């Protein structure tokens, strides 16, 4: 039996930058970087013009790309990066075509006839092996399709002790009015709010086949293995403030580590839980008094004891309600 976790997740090159470059711009037209990868060439594309490659000193914008503001000529252009003929960096990506992790550092290369001295640091500049990057440059005239298959930049899944699953993929792009359908173990399920899938059925212990499909595009498909048994955490000693406690649960050697935490339930307090790391079951820790500004200090009579395992893109968690005393 395979250990719990995701298997066969399709590679998505655009999900992770292979390098992040940091630039310093020295007016009027010098761009320097201490960590530009070998083999990467830079270019600027002024509005309405073709990209022009450069080394450190970028070309002035043509008159057609300039505007006049407060007596100064100004222009904003795309900073591009190439690895050979492959476009690997675009400084400004449209919000309707690219996921946030590619757009968080959106910026343009600025030029002004009135700025002749001065230095400024540009935002981080990520580089991607991403066939969709030309979509940032060609408006509505691209030969590149907006999306060629169902692409998922990242996935998160959480499963609680009752088998309730929350599956949350982050799609690279969803065309307007396109429907998203999930298929779990052969059963089609429409996407819920936020393009998520929530519920207990048809998920099962062991191997689950998961598909996500946007419209008629080829589907994204992977497998996720869920544990065969619940953690069923159980506190085997009295839970008393200032004293040690022991909690045990059902688990296996597949978990890299467990997280054990305690959270007030009665009364509910606006305080952080008490958290511990455990290599395996059982675990013994100290149940500390709750620190709040309330006077007199609140008497906590019931708590939730939580056992959690965090795997790549999969979180398994189960709570047990336990009596406590000051």
C-alpha cells in the first residue's frame, strides 16, 4: 500500500520560477544585476514596437512610444528576458491571463527625459519556462491559445477525521464562462464556490483518482492516497494546567512528523493554541495555563486536542474534545 499523499501530479513549468533576478536601474538607461543567470539576455519592448535586446544600457523609446507629462517625455516598456529564442521573463502580465504567482511583481521599465541621475531598485523579476508568456505581449492577436489544456498551478487538500475533504486547485487560467467539472473515482461533480470541491463522497480510504476539467479541454488528472484509518486521538492522562499530559493516536511510519495542538473550547478564547511536534504516538507535553488579559483569568473546562500531519499539498487533521481543569 502506498503512503498517503499525491501521485502523478502533472508537471506545470509555469508554477515555479527557475530563477529570480534583482535589478537596479540607474538613470537614465542603465540596468544592472548581480545575479542574472548565464545565458539570459534582456530586451525592452516599447509600446507598438518589436523587442530590442540590450546589455545593461537599454535603447531610448521611439517618439511614437512617448507621452508628455509636466513638461517631460515619458515612456513605459516591457522588460523581457530570453534564453536563446525562448521567452522566459515578462515584467508585466495581464491579470485575466496569468495566475497571481506570476503577476505579484508586475512592473514596467520606466524612462523619462527629465530623469538623468538617480538609482532605484526594481521589484523581483521571476523567470519561468512557460509557453504561455507570449500571451502577455500580443493582445488579442496571438497564435498561442489562451489555454491548451486544464492547467493547475498548485493544489491543496485537507481531510478531517470524519472523512470530509476540501480540495482546492489553483487553475492557471479559466476562460470566461467555462465550466469546471471534477471527477473523483469516476463520479462527476460540479465545482463549488471558489472552484473548490467539498464533501465526503465519493472519497475513500486508499487510492482516489482525481480529474479536473475546464470545458472541453483535456483534463488534469492525478491520484491521492488517503489513510486507511482515522487518527482517533485520545488523551490518556488528566489535562491539568501546569502538568504533563499524554496523547496517543493511530498512525503509521509514513508520516514525517505529527503536530499536536490544544485549543480552548469552553470558553472560547482569542489566544493562540499550544503547539508541539511529535515523531510518533504517544506524545507527552506540558499543558500550560492560558495567558490572557482578562481578570480574573478564565477557567478553561474543555479543549480540542488536535493531531495533524502536513504532507505536500495534503493536510490530515483530527480533533478530540477533552475535559480540562485549572
